[in-house]
C-alpha cells in the first residue's frame, strides 16, 4: 500500500514518465522558437489524438446502436 500525501496517492511510475516526456517535448518546442499555438498544434495535439479517436469511436458506436434500435439508453 502506498503512502498518501495530502490525501492523494503519489503518481505511478508510468504516469510520471509520460508527464516528464510531455514536459520535455514542450520545452524542446519552446526552445526551438515555437509559440503557444504551434506547441499546442504540433506537440500536444498528437499526444492526445489516440484518446480522442477512442472517444469518437465509442460515441459513434453508441449513436449507431441507438439509431438501429439495438441498445443504448432509451428515453
């Protein structure tokens, strides 16, 4: 069991590595002269793309199943 600090558990190693990697990429982009908009579009957007794709696929699947009348919540 991990000790808690301030009521929250410390981040897991994988989470810390991802956060450090994101921070390094952002700092490298800023060091190359990228502004906040370019950093968001060229660095941060590709990092969240897999999550966005999954959310869209799940939403589409839910919408199609409701449209076809085979599942989903009915109101």
